[in-house]
C-alpha cells in the first residue's frame, strides 16, 4: 500500500524547473532512498511534501488524504515530519526543551495562556524518552548549540521523531559526518524503520545501500529510475547520470 | 521570579500618594501615573517585539486609538467607564487584528515598514476628523466609574492596579504553552512550523493581545491628561515605545517597565537641565545598545546573579 503518492509534481523558481513533472510513491514500512546529484531538486521535493513550499503543479497524496494544498501544520498532524539538510534546531534551547516543544505540538492545544508549561510532567517525560532513544540522555540539559555535530544531527532527527510521524522525511541526515558518526546514524535509522516509514535523501552511498529497500534516482527534478537497490546498481542510465563508475563510492 | 523586591516596590507605590500629598509633592503622583501608563504600553510592545520577535513600528496606533476612543465617546456624551473601556479595548483589538492579519504575511524590513505605514494611515485618518479636533487633539472629561470618583489619586491607584494585573497576566502568558511557542517562533520560525505549529495564528493572537493592552494604556492616558493628542498616534510615539523596550531589555520580563520608567525620568531630568536633552537621551540609548544588549533588565539580572 502506498503511504505517499506524488504525481506530476513541478516546482518552478523563475526560469528554473527545480522539480519537473516528478512521480514517486513510498510504500508503507519501507525505507525509500532518494538519491541524485547536487541541485537535482531533492530538498525542493522534501519542501513540497512537508508543505514548507507550494508546488507549481501536481498532486501529493498522503495516507489517503489529498494534501497538495494543506498547510504545513496540518500535514504534521496527519503524520508527516521532516528533518533539514542544514541543521535547524532551537539553538539556545537544551536538548529536552527542543524535544518538549515538538511533543507539545501534538499533545493538546497550545492556545493555553495561563498554566506554567514547565509543570507539565507528561511533556518532560516523553521528551526524556525520546532523548534516551537517541542516546542523548547525558546531554539532556545542554543547549543545542553546544552539542557536537553528530549529536546535533541526532537531535535533528529526534525533533521530527517527536512529532510521532507515519512518514519521516530525512534530508541528508549524515551530512558532514565522519565514518563513526555515520555508523551511529545508520544504526538509528535502521532502528526507527521498524516503526515508521522513511523517505531518505542521502549522498552517502554506503548508507543508502545498507538501509534502503527501494531507491529512486532524481536528476534535473525528474525520477529517472526507481527500484530495489540491485536494480539501481545495475542500471546503466543511473550510472551515467549519477553513480559514476564506482557503485559503492561516495558522491562528491 | 523573586517576590521580595516586587512586593517592596508594590508597597512603596501604594504608600506613595498620601506621603506625596503630605509633603506637597503631588506632582510626582502624576508623574508616576504617567510612568505606569507607559510601562503598560511598552510592556505590551515587548510581548510582540521581545517575546515574539515581531518588530512592529506602528504600536502607537493602538495606543492612540484607545485614547481617541475614550475621548470621542466622552465628547459624544458617553460618561460611563463601563462602556468606554470595553469599546476602546475592542476597537484597538479589532484594529490590531486587521493590521496584524495583513502585516504578518510579511517578514523583516517589510514587516517594519508596513506596520509603520498602517499606523501613519490611522494617524492621518484621525487628524482629518475636524469635528474631533483635527491636529489640535480632543479634550475629554474623565469618565464615571460609579464606584469611585476618578481623581488624580484614584487614577493613580487604578493605573497601578491595571498595571499590576496586566504584568501578572503577562508573566503567566510568557511561561504558558502559548508563550513558549511564541518564543520558539522567534528563535526559529521554520522549525516551529516544521514540528506542527500554525505560526501565523500564534503571531496574530499575540499581536492582538498586545494591541488590546496598548489600547488600555491609551485609555488611561486619555483619562490622565483629559485629552487625546494626535501625538499619541504619531510615528515618533511608536519609536518612543521601541526605545523604551530596547533600553529596558528586549524580551526581558521587566524590560518594558524599566525602559519606560528610565526613559521618561531621564527625559524629565535632562529637559530641565539642557536644551540638548534629546542628544543625552540618544547617547544613553547608544551606550545601552553597545554595552548591555539585554537592556537594563539584563544588567539587573546579571547583578542579582
Ligand atoms: N528558493 C529557491 N529559489 C530559487 N532557486 C532555488 C530555490 N531553492 C532551490 N533552488 C534551486 O533549485 C535547484 C534544486 O535545489 P535543491 O536544493 O532542491 O537540490 P538538492 O537536490 O537538494 O541538492 P543538494 O544535494 O545540493 O542538497 C537548484 O538549482 C537550486 O539552486
Ligand atoms: Mg538538498
């Protein structure tokens, strides 16, 4: 069953077609990797799916709902959460404060003006559980800005996770990571995939081939190939457009 | 929040009018009333500017509309404060809703300019009503509260009570769920939206609350001076309120109060000493911006540890 279906999606910036008549579907339970060269339109696609930007043309359906014109917060409520390629945290807030904000967003109305939010134990406890799952518990009270790069990337995923999504949109979660940190992130994503469907944008081919059940290749805003990893690895067009001669190699 | 100093200050303010009148210093009761009114107005601006990160350069609009509503209703023969107050608050809130609904679709410098533009439109609109005094402003008798006579002294206590109640409400608000989201939007708008908050709605609600509170300050101002002046609506007044917030501490809880009190006192003192008092005010503001980016409230907080 398809959780996410994208049809003829197009996003135009002036004369540039960043996403060009793009079709893509993500099945329930899979890790679906989206790869493609720099500037292919991967982040723009994530922005359209999450609702941060409006598409020029096309449709997006999610979990049986037509969401093409839905505002971002309603998409989050339906179960769509995203991370950012460039770390985008509440930098002066601690790890727990970051996570509590995300937990609060989905637990009851936030148009409450009187009771102190710090007294809401339930928010704190859920935030602590998420921090623990991320392995960030020792850093619970550290401001996000003071975390290491790897920890910031984990919190980046944690904030999306705290929205309790059905579909997690990960935009290059390993960006800027060394091999050890990447290894931890692969392990985290693998664990998450047991309970949530994942659309993974990633340049790290080792990670992609270790994690993905299906891979789609985006070039100039269009999906030129989509299929299981072996098929993508063997596809000559993909090689020409993107993978180069070394299927396991890193993209620059 | 430490309650000791607050209770002390409240006690001093409560005891002030009788002491002042016994020692022939009634003038200062009036001055304190004015300080408290501006503390309320600056506090309301601090909610959106400081906590919400919305740099509104048109806050005088709501202040002035509150004052003018009170004065115009008085001129039209409405004498009960129980009518004047609700109408004035509702009108400033409605105005903030309409202006906010448009302005909050823009960001950055556009937001600053468009809030200023709307406020200027209100200014020229009000000044164009010749039957309400035009550029001369409008005299207005103080209204009738029924329970008590609105003398200089009771107005002082009324203002004190309103300010205390509003500050307590704001204190609850900035520490509530709503307040937390408002500050999150200031910290990182795109992430706040990405975790599922309708950013625009939160900002608009805060904008309206601030507008209503500024309108309330305007009503008190009209009672205080028994007069509604176009100056209350002018862009210089918006700038004045912004200076208070910056001086007192942007996004610091006591920023509005401290900034209003300090700026008005400094102006009062320098005006007596020199013709170039505005230069002095400018220098003080410059020093604060350079050396105390969190304003006077930030300095005090650091001193208190
Ligand atoms: N807001 C924008 N305005 C104009 N052009 C844009 C905008 N956002 C993206 N683009 C352009 O659209 C194209 C696709 O960009 P996008 O960021 O989606 O690529 P990407 O696949 O995520 O690349 P990378 O691998 O480098 O992250 C690029 O040419 C980019 O310059
Ligand atoms: Mg990208």
